[in-house]
C-alpha cells in the first residue's frame, strides 16, 4: 500500500484508474469484460501505481446506455459475474493496496427497475408513480408530450405509457428520471450506499450529480425554457428547473451522514457539469468531498487554456475547505486525447467540435497526425500527473490508445446514433470504449465484414478459445487491427512506451510529491507559450513541471535536476515544442 493510501483522506491526492468493466478483461470468452477479469489484472494495476480503481456501472442492465440504465443497484449483472466475484475483486484490490470506487446513478433508473415496473402497474396518482416524474400530456386527449423538451441523447424527453401519462427522461427513454422530492427515493439510495460500503467499497462516483433535484411545479411546463433540458442556464435566466438547484445539496448532506457511519468515512466525487462558482458546494466535506474538474478534458492544445484550467482548479481547491481538485483528461464519454491533440487545433472551437465532426465521418474529415497526438499526450501526462489533487486515468490512456473512429454504424452500442433526432449523424462514445488489447499475438483474423478490424480472439481481452476448443465470441465492440502495436505486453517490453512513461510518473508522484502530504502549488511565468508550476517535494526540495507549447525551444530553470521528460531535450538542454519535463530544485 502506498503511503498515500494509508491516510484516511487518501482520496485527496489519489491516482484513480477508471475501469469500463465490459471492455477491460473478459475471462469467460463471451465478448464482455467481467468482474473476474478485473481481479485477474490486479497485479497490472498495482504495478501501474494507482491508488484506486473506479468501476463504471456493472449492475444488471439492458445496456441502453452502456450500463447507466440500472435495473438493480445492489447486484452484479450476471453476464459480468456474481456478488461473490465482486467481493473477491474488492479483497484482491485491498490486498494490493488499491481502494475501490463504484458508480452510483441516482438521476434515473432503468425502465425495468422494480420501482418503475411498480409505478407503471399502480397507475395515476399512486404512491409508486410519485417516485418518478409523470405528467399529463397536452392536446385534446393528452396525446402530445407535456412540453417540447429534447433529451440529451436527442428525441423527445417525454415518453408516453399505456394509460396515457408521460414520464420524463433526460437521457434515453429507457432511463426514467427519479423524483427526488419523494422520501422513498432517498431511502432507496441510502440503502444502496450502505450495501456497497458493507461490501468493501471505499468510495463512490456520482453520475449526473447536479441533476437530481428538479422543480417542474412552480411554472407551467409549457412556459419553461425549451433549452432547460439541454444545458445549465446562464445566471440571468435564474434557477434552472433541472440543473444545479440548491435542493440537491440537501441530498448530499444526507449522504454525508451515511458516509460518516464508516471508519474511515466513505468518499464520493460528483460528476457535476456546473459553473466554477458552484463546484465548491458539491466538493465540500459536508457533502460529497470532491467534484470532477473537466477543464483538462475540454481544453484544446493551447497554453492559455491549460494554464487557465490549472489556475481555476487550484483556486477551486483553496475555496473548498478540506477538499482538493481533480484532473481529468480522458473518460468513457470523450474522444481519446491522442486523437484530440492530433487533429487540427482551432482556437475557440466548441467543446470537441472537431473531434466529433471527425468521428461521424469515420475519422476522414481531418488529418489525424498520430505522431503529433502521441507527443502531445505524453507531454500532457507530465503536466497533469504532477499537479496536487486527484488524477483520474481512463483505461487505455496509459497505453496511448487513439479513438477508434471507424467502427461500422451497425456495430455501435451507444444510444446517440440510434435516436430519432440525430438519426445516425453522431457516432457517439463507443470509439473510446473498445475493449483493451493485452497481448499482441492473441488475436483473431481480419473480420469478414471489415478487414480493418479483427474477429475471434481479441488481443488477450478474452481467451483465445474455450476450454473445449470452441471459438470465443467477438468482442462486444470490434477491435481494430492496429491495436496490435499498442498491446500491453508490447509496451511492457519497451522502456520508451507510453505505459513505461505512466509507470515512471506514478512512481515518482508517490515518492517525490504525495509523500509530503502538501497539496499547494503555484503557477510560474515562463512566457505565454509555456505552462509551468511548482510545488513542495520530499527532502525539502522544490518540484517544477514545465510544458512548452511554442515552436521555439525554452531554457529550463538553472540548477535543476531532470527526473522525467516526455521527449528528448535539444542538444543544448532546452525544452522543445510539445514536450514536458519534471525537475527538482534544491
């Protein structure tokens, strides 16, 4: 166990590795990753140097939204294993000194959750139906939805049921929104938090944390701003009926009481896409403890955008008593950073506009310069991992994987391409969810439907064959042929690989930085094209991270010792473009 993980407040400077279970490791050869696969790879995670693993939903689900349509919050999807498998995985993680975080999805359930089935059967004005957000429709016979809101996945945000009422679903129609004004909902989730805590879970990631509290009663639905469902409204519009309402903090203060029943107290991090001035409330130690800072994931490859993200993150941490900020460059919802950085960078372009435009055209709209993208991703890793606070690493990030942009439309799983409004004009998020390549030689043949992908054995994601010799299932999302060069076993044998870089950085972070327990840092002024910061290091030294975005190489601080670099320095010891370095002074 690392020195950091021996503290009760381990989460303040944790390196958290996000696992998308269905795409991590498949033990039984059915094409889906499973809980036993996570246990099998615990040595890999320990050697990588992470403090915690965060499991995206592994609960029973019809996979209408990658597992975020939860049928049973207190069980394991039988396709992924059993509760015994989970307990064994948690025990293996703890033996390896790794904490366990699970995803909680409190904004909505699946439409097959027992509470929703009960609501449908109970009918209008019933106590069961009050656990969700049902309303009468418009029109002479209620045949029209209550208003014209569009779901975040496209298409109407209302779905009609057999007796004529409509229920709200801000996401897929299989994800009915819960009514958090109902006390039964509060009790259901407190029970869930205790259940997983009792099964060895150390913390929780809260999905759509800013969306639970809603007020659809103060204003007639027809009069509400039609954009309310699409985004958080600017301040001049007043409170949104759906997002970042003050009542949501009452829920999290209630949850804090549950967290504090345990020793050490359980921890939570909120996925709250809110304005910077609101983040500190979610991150309060009276509520969740931490909130995601997505500014790194949103930044284009520009020095001022990353400098501003760091400045805002450090400021937010100082404004929140007892918390720290988080740094997120990749996750299961955004195109992978080597591809983002390898595309043309357009100043001021909307969040990932180019990346999504590139995706929907199978990666053919713009040139993807993989050499540049990799160089920048390596530099970004140093810039991010050296910062105080928690660093979230998404599976495959440590392998330098690119987005798989050309998955055929008929093999996509994400609901976005299938919805009625977008109708196959947005490929969605599957390109970053393709199963991981573990072994370069354990692969099948080019797929008969597209020779850019493989069929059969899956680069070690699953077994080569079943025990009886029969063929294994194809991976649930197809792996491209080029994954062979990025397999973990290839990178383990290469001292210059992305995996080797991540292992080195995480070890240095533990021994040089987090061992001090100090979470302070300050930005340094080394010019407009440079992002640099310093923080205390062990043995009374000073740690400095420098990233050069500019075309002109820059001089490094005098008297410093280089301990890590993302690429080679110039012959005269200067830092070239798209390169980062870590130094110790004193």
